[in-house]
C-alpha cells in the first residue's frame, strides 16, 4: 500500500515546535536503537531474499510444462514486487505471456494485475490505469476476484494520495471505497484481511480513531505477513500524528521501517519519513544515515517517484551537515589561531613566524577553494542525474577527513616551530598528503561508482573478446581504463577533464581510449554509446 510520505510535508512545522530532548522517551529511544541495529545487519536479510529468488529461478529453469513455468514466474514476481521494479515487471510480463498462451482467464487476470502493480509501484499511474482497464474479472473464481478488487482499491487510493487535488482526490477516494465494498463482500467478516480493508476505508474517510482501533486488532496477528505489518505501522504512525500523538507516530514509523528491513522491502517510505522528522528534531546524524539508506533503497528498487521524494529531502539534510562541518572547521581555525599567537609570543624570530603564518593562511584558503569546488561539483551532479547524489555524502565525508588532516598539519607545524625546526616546516608542508589524498580519491570514486553501477565491470568486459577482458585486483576497484569510461558514464566526456581527474596527460587519455576501442567487439563510434547504456533501466 502506498504510504503517506507526501503528507509528512504538512506536519513538519508542528513537529519542529514539539520535538525536543524530552520527546525521546524510553520507548522511542529503544525503537530507534533497534532500528539502527537492523540497518547494520540489513545485508543478511537481503542475502536471504536473494537466496530465495535464486532457488525459484533454478526451479523455473528446470520447469518442463507451461503451467509450472507460470507458477514459478508469478512467484518470482511476488518476490520482486516490493524488492526491485525492473525484475518484478519482467516476471509479471513473462507470466502474462504464459497465461495468454495457456488461455487461462484466472492466470491472465492474476498476471495482468501483477503488471499493473509494478507500474503503480514505479509511479507510472497513467500506464497502470490503462492496463487495469483491460483486466477482465469475468469467468474467474472468488479468490481471483479478490486479487482484482484489492488491486483496484490500492490503485485508486494511491492515485488519490499522489494527486491531493480536492476534486480529483474525492473522486478517487469514492471509487476506492466502492471497490473496497465489493472486496469486503468476498472476505470473511472479522478476518485479518477483512479488518485490514475496513481500516483502510476508515482511514481514507478520516475516521482515524476507528481506523487505529481496527488496525491494532490485527497488527500483531500471526496471519499478517511482515510486509503488511510495515504498511499497518506506517498508517498508524501517520494517524497518531493526526490525533496529536507525535511520539507514538514516530514509534510506529520506526516499527514500519524495521518490518521493511526484515522483509527486504525496497519500495518503502517509512525510513525517509523518519529521516525528515528526525532532521527537524535536530538528530542530524541519524537523519543523514536514514536518508542515505532510503536513497540506496530507492535506487535499488527503481521507482521514479520514490527517488524524487528522497532527493527533495536529501539536499536539506546535507546542507545542515555541511553547516555543522563548517562550524567545526571555524572552531578548529580559531583554536589554531590562538595556539599560533601563543607560539608567536614565545619566539624571537618575528619575520620567520610571519612567514609561517602566511603559509598557514594559504593552506586555509586552499581548504575554502576545495570546499567551494566540492559544492559546485555536487550541484552539477544533481543537475545531470539524481542518482549521482550518492557522491554528495562521500564528498562531505572527504572534506571532514581533509580538515582533520589539516588540523594534524597545524599541530605538527606548531611542534616543529616550538622546537625551532624551521627548515623542516617548509619541507613538511610541501610533501604532506598530496599523493595519499589522490590515492584516497580514486579509492572513494571506485567504491561509490560501483555502488551506483554494481554490474559495470561485468558489462564493460562483455564489450570485449574473452582474451581481452580484464578484472581489477579488488572487487570494489577499477582499472585505469575502466575509470576513464566510468567518468564518461557519469557524463564527463572531455578528455581534458578526465586527464585532470586521473593526473595524466590528454595524449595519454586519448591513447587509452583509442587502444580500448580498437580491442572492443563494437564499432569505435558506438563504443561510448554502449558505455552509456550500462546500468540503464529498460523502459517499462
């Protein structure tokens, strides 16, 4: 069920006034700490998910009948539907093709509903409605009609939340209510499914106390799966805030996020909503951690509207982190200045001290230029492609680490001056950090790029004959040739800029590019176009 992060924007100002140190009661702290632990172990849940998917794929390959192939294809769609959009859409489409060949109306309804669900989850509402209108629910059993009506409910309620325009919102809610009534007639009164859709209808009609009471009947039921519990907690969190209970609302959002992690759900908004609220409460570090995880999930799943939601919040949090880093830098500079003044007061070589002070000031100006350059690059990356926001957090981390190293330089210079080792000071400043920083920059670039395009090395090597394929020494690194074309994949196509980044001559870069293209299986003129296709999501 589409959860309600679009409404979070309306609650920020009220939460800001009420959210202070006393708001973190013991239950909320415990819930957030538990969420932090789950985030650290998120990979284990994803690995379990991947193992289940691999087993189903293996069974699909071994299937010998169209019926069994359909069964495993629709089960693979079910595994992927809240995990990864493009794979879910692939298996939903395959399922429909098999159902069409089998001329089975129930299979056709189920598989076409799966396609609609994928389009809806990806934010392609128009396309979802277009396909849904072609679904035929005649000549099918009640169990398949339930699938049809539940999808119709989700589709109309979701577009209502997305639209928010009064006239159209009411229209979609009314339609969703009608489908809900049809679905309830097919469900057993008092069952978990029956209560779930009753609570949804109550919430959409703003009967928040009634909806909360109905949801709480089933939220801890064994008959409710983990993903559904995540949805219920998300709804409870939003409604508790509407009733003025913001603390309980945050606890429910945290519980929703934990359920999403346990179920390896990537199509989620609870963590993003938590990040925004915690940011406004002053918990910047936790907010930044949550928003980065949300961005990873949105990029992994591939939903366009989820990326937009995250990227609307991410720059705000990053700006605040940058402000704090700048404040800490200023504190460091003030402390360094005090120390420098004390050193100057204890020395007789005023001219030598003045000269050293000038060098320190030059170093400070270099830091400011470096930070301005990082800000410019981050802005350009956001304009080119939202996905490259992955580099923003790393850029600020590198800035903070660079400042720490500069502080160590200050301390070392101070010690040498105090020891009157003046000749060593110039040599030390000249040789400090440059080579190490460049190596660190390449390492960070490789790791970040491979998080964005994890299949880059494999797809890159597919462009060459077997004997010309090369692999880096480490799984999270690139070769020099790969790094050149990684920059091109990010939109850096000028040889001069590539040469500057890699600390090589333009001639060397052009030589690398020509040599690589000559070995490839594709025409030289088409090689860079093939590079740009790596990692691209196929149109739905």
